[in-house]
C-alpha cells in the first residue's frame, strides 16, 4: 500500500510538471452535472519508446486511427442526445472528459485526472468520504491490454469501467476485476462462432495467428480449449508482431498444407499479415477475420487483396446510430479546423482539421454500438439513482461511483431493439455476430451467430464466392475414412491418421470415437467395415419344427411299441421265448426304455435350466439299468451252460442270493451316486453359442463332459461285459443264445454315438440338439427292434418255435454236439 501511495503522489507531480498540451474543449471536454470519463485510441503507438525521465507520451504525434476517432464521436453524440432528451435524466446534464489513450504504459495522465480531486490524487480510507473522484464512470478502453493495465487504479475507488472493446476472458473474473463491465462480446463468444464455422465447412486443419498481447494470447488459449473435444486441429500457431518473419510463417503453413488461417489480432497486426501475404504471393487460402479488422477498409481496399483467397469475417451487426451522420456533418460545418482551448492535461488533442465528415461516417463502424450502449447504460444507472421516474430528478442525492456500479449491474432496458442486460460476470447478455465475406472491396453479410436467448447459427454457403470457383475449399490433414474404418493416428495431431477397417464383430461410431472399433455385444453381430451392429437371430429347435415333430412322434411310437411288447410278453409270460428272453427282467428293460424316452422331449422348445437337467438325467440313469439287465442276461446264459458244470458253487450262490438283481441294483446305485456328484459339482446350465455363427445365437445347454466321467465309465464297463459274455455264449443253443442280438444292439449303440460325437466336433448349430435327441431315440430303438422284435415275431408268427419241445430239442442237439 505504501508503494501505491508513493506512485500516486509521483503521478500527481507528473500531472503538474509535464509540458502542457493544447486542448479543444468542444472535442474532449464538456461540462455537466455528472462527468463521464472516456478513453479512446484516437492515435496509436506502434512501437513503445524507452524514456529516461517521467514524461507522458504525446499521442498527437502518433499515427491517427480514423475508426477509433469515429468511436470517440459516437460517445460525444450519445451524451448530446441524452442531454437533449426529456425522458432520460430530465433536468440533469451529463458532461465528459475524454483522453486519447494511445499507449499501454505511457498514457497515465488522463487516468489520474479521472480519479483526482481538485487536480490532486489523494488516497482516502473511506469510499463514502466527502471527497468524490472527478468522474462517476469511465467508457473504455478499447484494447484488453490497456484495460488490464489501468483497471486496478479505478478499482481503488470502485469507479465502474463500461468497456466497449476489451474482450479478454480475464475481465469475467469479478474477484480480480470487480468494476469492469463491457458491452462487447467476450472472446469466448468469438471463439465459439469461429469453431462453429470451422465445423460447418469441415475445416479441421487450421493455422492460428495471434498477436503478442492480451487479446491475441487470450484468444489462442480459448481456441485451444474449445477444439479439444472436436475434430479440429491447430496445425500451426504463431505469435505475430512487428518483427515477425512472415516468409517463414507462410512457408510452414504451405509445407503443412493448411488452407484455413485464423487471424486473431488487432487491425494493425492484421494489416501487416495481409500485406505480407500479398507480397509473398500467398493464395488459395481461407482467412477467418475477427471483429477488430473484419471491416477494416484500409485492408479491404488494398489493391488485389482478393488474390490472398477468401476472407470470412465475424463482426457485431452494424446498427445505425440514429443522428450520427447529421451530428458529424453539422460538427464539421461549424468548425473548419480544430479550436484551441485552455491548456490543462496532455492527450486531448486531435489532428481533425484534415478529416472530412464523409471520412468519419464511412470509417469502420465496428464497436460503434458498444460505445453508444455504454453511454446509455451509465445514463440509465444515473436515472435510477436520481429517482427520475416521476419526470424530475432528485439532484440532492450524492452519487458515489460504487453506487453507479451497483446500478449498472442491474441494467435492464431496450436500446435500438437490443435488450441491455449483464450477467453475473459483467458480460453482456445481448449481442450477436454477423458473418461477412469480402466481395470486391466490400463486406457482404452471409450469415449470423446469435447467442441469446439461445445459440442460433446460420450461414448461406452458396452466397460466398470461393476462390475455388464454387466449391467449398477443404482443409484436412487426412481425408475422411470410408464407412466402417477406424482412424489410426499418425503423429501428434488427431487429424492426421491412417484408415484401418474394423473386423467382423466390431463397429465404429464416428460421432462418439472415430479412433476405436467397438465390440458388438454378445447378442449382436456385424460384418467387416460396419457402422453398427445387427441383432443376432436367436435359434433353438421349437416344438413346431418339422424334425422335432418327427422325433417326438417316433418317441411316442417307441413307447407304444414298448407297451405293446410288454402286453404281448405278459400274455405269453410262461412261454419258452419270453422266459429265455429274461422273463420278469424284460418288463424292467421295457419300462426303463420308456423312462429313457422322457429325455427326448426336453431337447425341443426354448431351453431352460430344468430342460438342461432333464436332457440327460432320465436317459443316463435308466439306460444304465437296461445295460445292467443285458449284462446279467448274458451272464446267466453263460452261467447255465458253461459255468454251472465247472463252478457249481458259483451257480448255487448266484441262484441263492438272486445275483442278477443284486448286480442291477449295484449298477443303479452307482449311477445315482455318480449323477449326484455331477449335479452337485457341475450342474448343466444355459449357454448361448455365439462363436460358430456370428449372425446367430444358438440357445443351448452347457454340459461339462468331464463331470460325467463316472457315468460314462460305468457305461463303458457294462458294454464291455455285455460284449464279453455275449462272445462266451456264441456256441449256445440258438433260442438261448442272445449273443448275436445283444452284440448287434451294442454295435448299433456304439456306432450311433460315434457318429454323433463326430458331428458334435464339426457342428454347433441349433440342429445339434435335434441330432442328440435322434441319437438317444436310436439307442432306444436298437434294443427294442433287434432284441425284442424278433421274439415278438416268433410269438406271433412262429408259434411252433415257442414250445417246450422245440427248446428241448435244441438243447439235446447242443449236448450231442459238445459230447462228440
């Protein structure tokens, strides 16, 4: 704080000691009840000059800026109209004190004049003290760098700055800049509109040239953030100033094949860039111009400017300021040259005697409305503070700058059909951009970008006369990939890539992520180079399927034949054929075969958990009993004819303890135990087969075959015993010799499952379940047809062979044969 106070007193000394400059009261000063400060770059310092003593710069010796002088006159007009109004501030006059603020660092006299009291800068502890600063508010400045330099000085007394040109995003930070409001759109809006244009025309490979000051660096930072999640790449960025090697800049742009150049600079830098482009014969480019230079007539009217390409600009819509032309014309008619007034403070001098009214009126109108709005906003704030709503203002109220600031933030009125309001950051809630293109040294409007109350972008591409003779120019590092191809980035820029086809089972959603092939879900499929997945066809064997109907009908016929066989055997129970076939054991076999057939029906219909269990459980369990019966039956025949004579004790033990039923019971119990272990450790479950057929989902049951190892081993043992005992009985009497029938049944059984196992390895379609059911039914029919059917034929068609005498004759023949 001590250093700040010392600086203030030093500047007070400067104000009183520097060489005075000539002032024209009618141009830069106007007395009034309330004074508004104004800061305009009527002249502009192109190069800062080092100084060796405290001396203010003389702006009148710097280059004159006509467009800024026009803004200066707009402020004067605004004040005059308010003073002539009976609606706004009736009975109260506004005055102004305007300074030519031509330098960022050497134009402070005007600033300290604004905050001075009786020509002296004195810090005081309370803002509500009896001493008031000279002005209640300030209109200005134009550049962001100048505003950033002087804003802290006005913040000391909470003197509001209504800015008409400083668009840096920094001024939205109210903690740092609590007194800065603005009537110009911030850089965020400019960048938003630029990005919209680039995306609209698919210009993804761009160069960004910005100035080395607040406006340019802020624009570059905002642009870098704005394109982060877009398809746009900033292929080249360069800070441009007076000493830039333009030849090197444009050489790099050409080498990288960049066809779109964004120039985010003040008009002075933009002038240098465009002139360098003309000199270096840079052509066939699209130039994006920002508001500071998009309507600059000096650049637009440069000879042969069309040679550089197509210039598209963003400008705030040109609103005609009512009475401006008349004001300038009357001003010049009254004054043939600048008048000389009293000497007081520097930088209130203009070389206006050589400027015609037509020059001022035709000058670049950019920022005219923001200046006009700034003056009216301050006037409306005063109007409210002085309670002028009744038609008379209360001039007894003491108005402090901080009170004006608070009222400014609440602004809400209409000016030239614009609703004037500010958001919480002091940024305008009004304004839009017109999109123009340079056409024969004039700017034609071809679109707009509106921000309030919602974003609305429109551009008429057909009205732009491209340098490509009708075709919209392109600016891409790599051309777009064909549909279904993923981008494989090459280098540091996401816009440079190779195209790689997405394989089957994947797709690319270019709107979400053009760099990744996304896998389809388990219920979807895709061909190579797909942009979406298709739902897989869900396949299973329904009960209405023709093959299913045939197999189920065959199963029903099998059960019916088994029942008929059982009835036939029961009617002929005491006959030799039935007794030699196994007697009561035949009914057990037939009953188990019928129970096995239950499994067949669970192979059809939409699979469920219960279906998966029942597909194997009845078949495995009861087929074991059938095999055990045939083992016992084969052993009994061998035992009677061969073992009984050699090992009579074995035969007696077998008969005494009903060995046949004991073996069957043991086999059944073992199989039950195996199945309990299987279903406890590896219960069959639903399974969707999606690997073999990419466009289908085959609903199936997943069975762990290793878990059925015990059951399968028992099957193999029983089959082996059947073969063994059948072979041992191959020389027995024909009607007692079941070897051929059982052997043939077992061969059919083995062949059936070998065929199915082969198919299982090679095929995984829905009809695998049909084949599985068919294999089961074939296994059942093998015993019914080749074991029981011959015996049924004897009973029905050869009754002479179903007698006791016939069987005894066979036994006697067998006895004679073996005794010889």
